[in-house]
């Protein structure tokens, strides 16, 4: 989606946790989590139900084909939908998941964005599995991998990101100066926010790089470049999910 530097489920997980803790009315969730989406279906009703049943936190998974790290146990339909969307929300205590489908609607010249969230059954996830994640190691690993893969991109001989990614990266770096631009609650701890910003920036640049095909470059270089960018995107997705879940647990249990 244009100008969106974070997956919808990342923002929805954090603002949804604020709803679960009673710090945000459920009706305000789409406005705070998805400010650029014109119509949202299925999100408010399900989060309100989870709140009424006593759930305290919303977590996120950002799966990729062949990489289901962080996903709760669920049906083949859940895994297929989440992999197709490359994101999902889930609740660890009650069990259950939400997968968004983002699409445009309306006539040419007056297009809008619509988000439809579909509920799926999923097994509960012990929060100690998430709490055991080391945020410092997540950040260190991401920075080390970013440095190594950037060198590989340069040696590939093709433009690593392209003009679209350069603009995306500039917007992401600008957004990193404050939580409001990223659309995150101000209770997110500064260190956790830093990792979310870093991972979100890397993910935005990798996605944009894969969408912009370089010209006048040999096929071997392009194939090598895209393979490195896919690895970078996968690493950034995992780091972003880990940092988001650390933030959600803070909001749910300590803020």
C-alpha cells in the first residue's frame, strides 16, 4: 500500500492491545491503527469480543512462503491465508487469529483502500515463548545481517533498491523520528520502538526493491540481486514481528 511503511497487522496488534487494556475505545481502533484505510470490516468486532473474554494482548506473525516462524498452530486455511497476506494477528491466551485482505475499491480516479479481516481458529500460545525472545539479540542480528547482505547487493552488480525503494526508505527514516508518523502508541518503550523502526525501514526498502526491476543489467545480476533482497525481506519480517510482540507484551502487562 502506498505510504504504508509497516504491515497493517503490526499497527493493529499494538493499538488492539490498547483496546484490550481499556485504554482505547474499540470503535477508534481502525482510525488509530489504519488511518489511511477507508473501510475496515471484521477487526473491531473480533477485538471487542477478545477484550470482553479477558484477553490482554494481541500478537503478530509475518510469515513468508516456506517460513512460518511465529505462527500459532492452526488449520491449513489459516496458514494459507496468513502466508498469502504475509501477516496475521493472534491472541495468545484464548487462541484465535485474524488475517487481513487489503484491496482497492471504487471507480477510477476515486479509489480507496478496504481492509477485510477474517477470523480463524488457532491454538493458544504460551506467552513465555514470546517473552524469551532477546530484543538486543534481535537488533544485533538484524544489523549484522543488513551489513552483510548490503555488501552482497553491491557485489551483485545491479542497483540494490532503485528509486522507488530510495523514496520508501526516505519516508521510513523520516517516520523514525516520532511514533505518531509510524502510527504507534506512545507507550511503546524507546528501545523496542528503535528495533521496530529499523526492521520496518529495511522491510519497506526490500519490498520496494523487489517491485522495481533494474534496467540495462544482465539477467544473472538481477537474479542474484532479487535473491538477496528476498533474504533481507525475510530477516526484516522476523525481526519486526519479534519487536512488535515485545512491544505488545509491554503494553498488555507492564505499561
